[in-house]
């Protein structure tokens, strides 16, 4: 069983808040994390019809069972009406770590939490495995295979085929989760949209172009992107917005949360296809940026992540800011270093302030600290 880095933060928050809410995509390991971190808690799965019916029809009596007990309520988005009653109970009991909640999509859940549990819950987001959590696997896995398989726990902890697992995942997601969102009527059109979106991972978002290719309106495309974001399929990287004397691109970049799922949706069914795939650079970038997101979320850090692009097409793939310190990170899928990789970052360095460092994360195996920048193997990337 792999140890999840987020577990220490979840424990810490349970000592300070009456409720800890763990959210993230399906199959990212939320239930396992909650059970292993709090083995003495009672566990209730709200996917179970009898428990869900009880919670929906009589939430007061349902929760009364746990007035003196600590409990994990799994998939709480299935019964959002419980949250207002949880508020009443924790306000009365004033017991930290009373409830551990998990949820797989936040389209309505987060709105309900902000209304009912503001100031009462810590919020943790669990994505699939980070490279730090499966460093033993990374050490013996080739880059193309890692990108193709992605980081969902089940693919690395059981003998399942990555392609089969993604097929089941997509089918379940579209046929179940999306049906719960009322205004999606045409699931076939949404499925096509999902695959087209995968082909744009690692790219600046152009809603008009995406809508045209999908045969839908820009508003429909925007709504569907919101659904993908709310269910943790995609995530956006915002552009650098500091006051620099250049005209900057304002649209975010779009990334799939899991690079393996993106590959599957693009029709990449073998890792060998990635060797010559025209989007190999964007796929590699998706993996590295996803790693940055995961490492930040796993320690509940307040580190800000951006990308930079100006009207002259100067671009930095990833800008990390923490206080006065700024890291400019270029992401290159090649295995052999080229001095052209750092030209833009070296030229723009002064715009980001004195405490600015440069790093290149690349598809090679050797990490080197050079005079003006750091060259980092994809296996060694740590924020």
C-alpha cells in the first residue's frame, strides 16, 4: 500500500477543524486515504442505497447515530443536504475531527460546503499518485510508458490493463456522473467534446476553436469545460499577471489532471505510439505541470503556479512564485539538452525580479546544477 503524502495534512487538519473534506477525481484514492488515516472511525458509504435513502429522507436521525462517534462519510456529494445538519451538530459538539467527508465532484458540493460549513471544514484535494509517492516505480519505468499509463493508483497497484481501466473510467464518468448534471442531454456530443478537449491539453485555451470543432456554441463549450473542471478531469493554469511592460496573453492553459487519461482519449493505446506522436511535447508538459499541481496540493501549500506568454510569443511553461522567490521552468520532452531551451528564460529573467531562478525539466535521466540554471530529469522534479 502506497503512503499518500496528503495523509499528514489531513491528520493535522483533523486536530484543528471539526470537519475535514477530501475532494478529488474518482479513483484517486480518497476512500483508502480516509480509512488508513482514521482506522478507528466508523465508515459510511453514501453510494449504498440504504444509507443514501436514510440520509436523504431523515438527515437528522441519520446523523444522530454519530453524535458520540467520529465518522467517515464517503461520496457526500450524493446527499448534499446532509451538510447543513452537520453544521448544526458540529456547532453543538465543538469536537475537532468529528467528520471526515469525501467527494468526487464539486459542481454543487463546493457551493453547498461554502454555504453550510464555512469556517468549520478544512479542504484537501487528492489527485492521483505524485511521482514522489511512486518513486520506486518511476525508477524502473520508461518515460513513454509512464505518460501512457498515467498516475491513477489502481493501474500501479493491481494487475489491470491501463487501456481497459481508462475505458471503464470514461464510460462510468460519462454514463453516471455527467447524467447527474441536468442540462447535458446529448451524451454522445459530450463524449466527442471530451476527446477533442484531450487533444488540447497543454495548450492555451481557445473556446471558439474548440466549440467549432465540437459543433457546439461557445457558451455550451464553456459550460462543458466547467463540468470537466468540477469533476477533476481538467485543470487550468492561469497566465502570469504581474505588472510587466509587455502585452500578455490573458487566456489560461488547459491541462488534463491525469496524463494517461488524456493519452487514452487521444486514441493512444500503446506507449510506443508516443515516440513519434505529434503532441508528445504537450503530453510531456501535461505530466510535468500535473506533477506541480499534485505536489502543491499534497502539502496544502500556498505556492502560486502560472505560465507566461507575451504578444511576441515569448513563453515560459511554468512560473512558480512563493513570496519574493520566482522559478522559471521550461519543460522539454527531449532527452538531450539544447542551449536553445533556456534562451527565453535567460532573456526574460530580469522581468521577474532579483530572486529568480531558471530550471529545465526534460525527458532525460541526468540532473545537473549548471552555472545559470538547473537541468532536472523528469524523475527528479520537486517543487
